[in-house]
C-alpha cells in the first residue's frame, strides 16, 4: 500500500477546502429557497415540515 506524499496531502487539503466552500454556497441557496417558499406543511405533534422545500419547525422544547 502506498503512503500519501506531502504533495498529495496538500492537494487533498485544497480539495477539502474547495468542497467546504461549495457546501457553504449550497447551504446559502437552500436558505434562500426556504426563506422565499410558500410553505405547505406536513405536521406531526412534534414538528412541521414543508413538503416543497423541506424547511422544518420543531414544535416542542
């Protein structure tokens, strides 16, 4: 089994950083969609979940 080289580790760290940035952007897109959604909720005694955008509200504390 080959051991990763220092250069390989640095490349992996760069890739991880890029993917984290992409995750942040995607989460922002979801938040924007959920903020502007005309929610249609499916409800249980404990939570409400929008069937369109998957926004969740917890109904117990």
